[in-house]
C-alpha cells in the first residue's frame, strides 16, 4: 500500500460519500464506502507532516495551502450541504479541511513542545476543543484521530502487519464510540444505544476494513506526479463545487 494508492482511495470514496448522502437519500452502501475518506486524509496528513517537520519552509508552505483551501472549500461545502443557502444553517457545520488545518497546527505544536508535556497536552486539548466549538466536521475527535495516527506512524517501522492492524483497530475502537457520542450531543448511554442505527453499525464494520488497508502501508510513495498531487490537493473543493452546483440547480 502506497501514498498514491491511498490518495486514489480517499478521493473516490469521498466522492461516493457525497453522492450517496446528497443525491441518493443517504444510501447506506455509499455512505459506508465514504467512511474510508476522512481516516485516510487524516492518516496522510500525519504522514506528510512527519516527513516535512524538519523543513520549516515546507511546513509554512503547507500551512498556507491549508488556510487557502479551507477558505475556498467552505463556500463549496455550504453549496452542497445547504439548500437554500441560509447563514443560520451555514454556521452550524464547517468543512473537513478546517478540521485538517487545525490538526496540522496541532502537529506543529506537538512537535515543538514534545519535551514539554504540559504545553503539548494543552495544545492537543485546545485544538480539539477549537474544532468542536467552531462546529467543524468530525467534532473534536477528528483532530485527535490525526494525532493518534501521528503517534502510530512514528512507531510503525519495526511492527509486523499483525501489530499494525491491532494498533489501528485499537485507534478506531476508541475513536468511533466517542465520535458518535459527540454527534448525539453527549447523550445518555441508553439514548446512545437507541441511536446505533443500521448505518452506524455498518460504519463500525467499515472501519475494520480501513484498518486492514492502512496496516498495509509501508511508508512508500508509489507513483509520483506533480499533476496528480495538484489534483489530489484540489479535489475536495472542486468536487464539492461541482456537486453543489448540481444540487442547487435540481
């Protein structure tokens, strides 16, 4: 499994997710396929930062790129998510690039303060809370998922496939219940169990498959292409814009 293959999977599954969610009445198969996208994007963000962390110029360039993409993506995201477009609706949910941007800032802080536990944990908590309170995608847990992958990637090189798989399954076993609990406004255990719909149960099974895929990653880039990298970088806002225009016209 290479970075190139993971990027292909992320783009295609995200497209399936948004088509299934907006045009196919929340099709469970399509949405389950779509669950692959964010974990892979989070994984690749952590891996990308791991390789550039000692190059301040690259880190600054990527940070600026995320800020630009986050701003552009917000309009495209609102275009797809809300019909008609109303400010009171649009402020209730922000796009996933904002989540990744906040996580990227957190990774910078974690790396800078790795020898200062109080500072580091403060940054982790503050970035997770920031993502939650601005109502960006994946609540506070999406940011923490990036940090969990970063921790894993820094330790995976000497692991067997089985150990990698067990580690990743452990991450998802913690991530999923907390994420769903946050989505349901931290409801009671009884209410949470009642809300474990067929779709949610399928999401749990889907993340087992994601763990198998990510465990096969060995740190290889695979096919290299500047054109492809630009397509990957801009695919999120571009596909949202196209789908959003179609939805607004229907």
